[in-house]
C-alpha cells in the first residue's frame, strides 16, 4: 500500500521530475542505442538462421531454428531475405500505434486504457525488434493487458515479469487540468487532452514523466486561447512543491516534447507495403509462398464456379 501511494504521488502534475539538458541527451542516446541494438540482433538472426522468428516449444520456452548451412558468400543475393532498417522499424511502430488507437476508439475504451496500452507497446519494442515479434499481435496483447491491469492493480506485477518493465502506468490524463478547479484551465481542457493524444504517439512518453507531458499539452493548448500567463502558472506549480528547479529547465523539457510532436510523421501506404514485404521475408514468408497461396485460392474459386454452373445446367 505504501509503494502504491508513493507511485500515485509521483503521478501528480506538481511533482515534476525534471532532467537537465545533459541528462536529456543521455536518455535520447540510450533510447537510440536500444533501437539499434534490437535491430542488429534481428539482422544477425536473419543472417544465421534465415528467419527472425523464434520457435515456441511445448514447455513455453523459446528456441532458435537450425542454422542455415547453405548461406555462403556466393549465394544468390536476390534469394536472401532483406532485413528492415531502424527507420523502417520506426514506421512500423508508428503505424501500429495508430491502429492501437483505432481499436481502443472502436471499443470506446477510456483514455487511460489507450495510454497504458501505448506505453506497453513502446516499452516492449525498446527490448525487441518488430522483425522478432509481429507488431499486430503485440498491439492486441498490449490492449488486452491494459484492460486487465486497469481493473486490478494488486496482481499487476505478477502477470508479465519477463517483459522487463513495470506494468503500472501513470498517464498524463490524470493530471491537474483533467480535473480543473481553475476557470482558465477549464477552458483549455478539451484542447489539452487532444494535445496529449498527439504526444502519446511520439517517443516522449518513454522519455519524460507524465507531469511534463501534461504541462507540454497545456502549454500548446494555451498557445491557441491565450488565457493563461503560462510562466506565472509554472511558478505557482513549483512553489506549491517547493521545487528547486528553474523555469528555464522546465521550458527546455517542454520544448523537447514539442519537438517530438513536430517531427512525428505517419508512414504512407506505399512505405508500409514495401516494409511489410521485407518483414514477411524476415519471418520466413517469401513471395513464392504467397504466389502458391494465390494460385490455390484461384483454383478453388474456379472449381467452385464450375460446380455451380454444372448444378444450374
């Protein structure tokens, strides 16, 4: 109970955990290195085994397939599966994060469910490559887990210990402006929540605490209506918490979050088709297999059509 209360206190907007410019750079660097490391690991698997998918054994353990013995330097380059790049992995994550939002909206899940599922999805792919685990399956699993966790916090830590991250998530939707007492903040609430939605699709939620994300959203909303003296508002927030942090430090973090939103881009349909072809190849689904499936389906339709015609005669 004490641990839970401590986490809840940390979620309050006033309890702002600020990072200096130097620590921000370190965090960004670590995140980029994690993405590169998982991508390189998947590439090495593809080169050695000819696939990036691991087998699930009867006992639930994971194992690698047998190494390919015919992979030589002189092998036909066109017959080899081509790995996807770090940038292409980013496109895949962005695409399925958007799909995750669509699924949550279709079921009318609250913002908290969507935010929790998004954080799970982002954290998972800090540890794994999309070449190793199908993002469609991971997306649905994250939504399912988020629904379960939000219903019952007691057994949350017992569910998925192997994922290497905490299952309890504190989203910026719980922040002060979502339950406003100030009339000016009430005017900004709707736009600020929409701004949080934008922020949640970037990498900012795994780099900054929820209080900073909420403040960044509130600042963006205020730029539309101009109902707050935002710097004075920040000073009041800090004074309530007896914070030693400078306004300049807060502004720097908020600017970094804003930059994540500005550089966010959604992949085109052409990009996704190209990446999906490469990804299926990494999983061991080559174009020859797809052609055989299409031929089989075409023959089935033709046979069905012939039977129907004979029945009519």
